[in-house]
C-alpha cells in the first residue's frame, strides 16, 4: 500500500451523495407543510359545498 503525503490526502474526494439529518428534517417539514395545506384546502372546499361556513 502506497503512503500518501499531505497534499495527496487533501485532494481525496469521497463518497458521492450523502444524506444528512438536516436534509431529511427539511424534507419532512416540507412534506408535512404541503399535506397540511392540502387538508386545509380540502376542508374549505367541503365546507363551502355543504353550506357549513361561518358568515362575517
């Protein structure tokens, strides 16, 4: 096995795509926000069509 000097060690690229906890957390929050918006929209549509809305 060849020993690498410091310059060669600094030039090592590894891995590929790595998923971090911050990325997973942001993705989960985005999906949750989209689902909540869909639920709110669906509930609003259902209440309008059933005539079950509050008047100002």
